[in-house]
C-alpha cells in the first residue's frame, strides 16, 4: 500500500532523516518509537508533504514519485490518500467541531456542503461527539479536541492515517479516551502510522514497531520481538531507560 525508500531530509546542514525505508500494508498499525529528535515527526511530515524531503521515492499502490522532482499535482494526489492527526489538534478556533471537519471536504475535495456536513456528523458520531456538533474548540476538552482531529482525518476516507504523538498534549486522564478511538479504528482495519510514547498502545495494537534514532531506523519487528527480544544495544538502552521511568515494563 505505502512504501518509502531512501528518504533523506536535512535542515540547515543537519541531517534529520538518513535513508529511511518503510513498507506498510493495508490494515497495518505501525508504531514509530524513539527519543526526541530522532526524526519521527519529520518523517510523517515528509510523507504528507508538510515538509519536502530532499530525496527518496514514495509509492502508494502502483503510483510512485521521486521526491526530488515531485510536482504540485502529484503532491495533491498523494495528499488525498493520507489523513494527519496533529499533536496540538490544529483546529480552527472560529469554527465549530462540525465546521472544522466539513471545511476540508468542501474546499479540498469539492464535496457539496450538504454532503460534507453529513459526512462530518457521521465522523463525530463515530468518535463519541454526537452532542458536540456546534461546540467551538474552546468549549471542548483537550481529549475532545483531539477526537475532532481524528474524526477530521478519517472523514476523508484516506488510505492511511498518520498520527503525530496524538496524546502528548493531553492531561493523563484524557489520554485513554483518545487511545480508545485509535484502538477502535485499528480493530476496523484502518491503516495507521503512529508516532507515540504510549508503549501499552504499541504492545497491544501495533503489528509492527520501528525504533528510530538520529534519523535512522535502528530496529524493527513485531511488538513481542522488539519489547522482549531487542537485538540492537541502542534499542535495549532506550527500553531500559523507559522502564526506569516506570512508563513500560518488559
């Protein structure tokens, strides 16, 4: 479904991604782990063209593009196949929950206003916000705002949803409600690429875990392989550190 090959990205001479290769099949839930600054978020942003990679090949199904020479038309076509859930929600403060979802459908997908609002209502219903259609972001909790963000992402019926640390801005008691929605999507076969520090989610829901450090993939495998039998010393060091902080216990 989605394959990226040899992705490179630098900022002002600092290499952030160094030859990243990932293949994601339909229905996969792939979790990206790694310390801050390892390039996880930059990778997501390059896949969705919020950042332009310096080089590499991106393939969706049978459509491939060289990221060095990709055109605006090709970028627009690839973007239609992805949904993006941001760390800090990225909602329009002057739009209701319903409007925050519908506006993209109307302007980016050229869906009629009537159809866009119907799709948006179904998406909000799905994330448990049926009674919040007309609420503005300021009237919603952080967890509810992030659920609007998730509803916005899957309302576009994307091939894959990219999650950039979707729970990191939430108070601890609100994290579970967002993770519950993500688990529900996973059970329904939604293809997901997730940057997260929620190790329990990675263990319970992912079918593949990728550990990154310093812009490179250090190790990847099933959750059981990575968490209980890591091969690389850097992976072991990372997991030991997490364990010492009480966030995950092998």
